[in-house]
């Protein structure tokens, strides 16, 4: 009996360590996409055209803040409601259709894109805008080629109904029921 308890405690600790590792990977991936690579691009001083946005530049920090909060909220929902993580190697075990996921299928990627758009505004950087568009293409391909087929296989008809009702990228006004 005591061996089973020790084994389960050991397994619990192992699972906690794995979850912590997954969270570190998530932070590194999203941090690289939204902070490191934009920083490197801005410091490379690549300019396609120059121009000042005036007061519109200051919409950037708001977009960065909202985008970051959307990413955190989405990751929270996938972790605690979905009982998994956003990482492809540790996906949610439960189908998540709450909060932001009731209005759009990919709020986490939209949060990243909103943060990138905010950075392009704040730094008045065309290269960051181009980078954001490139990341939209990468996200789209990943969603279409990997995530959606995986979700179809895993959640079947419930995902099919959700997919028909809720758009992939443009949030809808009416929440999924």
C-alpha cells in the first residue's frame, strides 16, 4: 500500500515538473514571437518607408497590453478548463468552448497578432507590420494543417458543430452555445 502512495506522489511530482517545462516552452515561444524577434527586427533598422503616425502611435501600447492579456487568458482556459496546455505535445484533454473561445476559434494567435500590430504602431515600423503578416500566414497554416485535423479526430461531432458556428479568425458577436 505504501509503495502505491509513494509511486503516485512521485508521478504527481513528475507531472508538475512536465507542466512547468511546458509553461516555460510556451513563454519562450510566445516571447520569441512577440518580443525577441520584433526587438531584433527593430534594432536591425530595416526601413522600407518612413513616416510618422503621430498620436496613432500611442494606440500601440494599448494593443500590446490587450494582445498580451488575450494570450494569457487563452492559455489559462486551455490549461485549466482543457486540462492540458497549448503546446502540441501536451494538448488539452477537454474541448474548450468558454470565454474568448465562444467568439473565435483562435484567440491566442489573435492576441499574438494584436501585440505585434501594437509594436508596429508604437515603433512606427513597417518591417514589424510585415512580420505580423508573415506570422498570420504561419499561424494559419499551422491551424489548418495541424490543429484543426487533430481537433476533428479528438473531439469529433462537437468540434464539427463548433467549427461551423464560430469563425477561425474574425470574432463573432454571438457567443457559441
